C-alpha cells in the first residue's frame, strides 16, 4: 500500500440505505417520480423513462437522493453506479442504494473504483444469489476500497475526470454523426416507400414467415438464471440487441420454449418498456 493510503470499508466512511419497496396495495401518499435501477447507467442517469409511485411526506427525507449522493444498483446490474449532480432531489426505489459519504469527495473516488472492480471482474465477489445476483446492503458495507489522502485523491480524480470528459466528447461526436446517418437513412426509406406505395402489394406479416417459425411471444417465465442467454424488451435499443447486458435462463426452461430459440436473422419487436423497438437477432 502506498504511504499515506488506507483501506476502508464503505460502512466506515459513509451512510447507505435502500429505497422504498414498490407495493401498490400498501403505498400511501402522493404519486412522485422516483429512480429505479434501469435509470442508473455508469456515471450518468437515464431520465427519459421515469415512473411514479406513492410517497408520504414523512418519507421524503428517508427516500430522497440529494446532490452529491452516490447511487448504486442493488439488483439488475449490481454495482452499476452514478452520482446525482442535479440541484433538485429525487426519490428512489428499493432496488437502489443511496450512499452518502462523510467526506463528499470520496463519492467520486468510490464511483471510479466500483467501475474498475466491475471491469476487472472482482466486484462479483460481493454479490449473492445463485440465480439473479444482488449487491446487498451488508455486502456494500463490507466493500473495501483503497483510500489515499485527500490531496492525492483530488489529483487522481482530476486526471480521471479529464480522461472521461475526452471520452464523453468523442462519444458525443460519434453519436451526432450516427444521428445524421440515421436521418439520412430515414429520408431514403421514406422516399422508397412513398414512391412505391401505390404500386406495392400489402400482405400480412404472418404470411411472410416460415411455417415452422411463426410469429410468437418469447419466454413468459424466465425463472432462475442458467446457461442460456435470452433477450428481453429492455435489451433492444436503436435497432440492435445489447448483448453486453443479456441475462440467462436455465436450460430446462429454454427447452420448454423451443419455439423462441433464435437462430439468427429473426426480427425482434419489443412489447413492453418501449413498445415497437425492433432489432434483428
């Protein structure tokens, strides 16, 4: 260990808690917007699909995330985290941990270290669950990180911040170019379909599929995780399948749904989340 550095558990340097359980039958109060684990991305939040549940006024402090708090996924993608940098607080669900450090500058350091451990594969040591894994409050409290003196921490974080800003800028430029390409592609599609609309033959989609491969729903009850990857509605985004976040099911369940086995080239259409999202397997 470098001179002056310490090894600390999160429970020693921060207070953390889970959010409110979603229970429509028991929850009281006014409908309020809240964060769930799907809204938490690495280093950022996706606020385009926020839901609401009922919170009582006396619960607001207990279940609110304030500026500077570290938000960590308990399930879904255990350990994925971001810092809430908005001036307005927001409420959060039980699938998330709110971590409030005694020294606010430790939040950014812990975020970077969580990301490092996730990519290195060492973060999984703190998860439990034979099927769907969770990063429980007890495990989060035990999570240890190397902690340098504050002057050293500030220098390292500044270097990492600069690197991530450059990455974000490059990503933004790439996304802008991609949007321009999509707009051009969409324009060409409109020209093609509008030009041939009157002379085209319209046929039901079911008539265009193979007899042994009809249009069908996917797996209804995935059950515990296993060895076979499967695609959920949330895994479809902008015309592609996000293979890096695919979950798995047990082979026994997979055999019960042989009709849903993807061989490649199938058109997938999301029914929930963002209905109508499509991708080719």
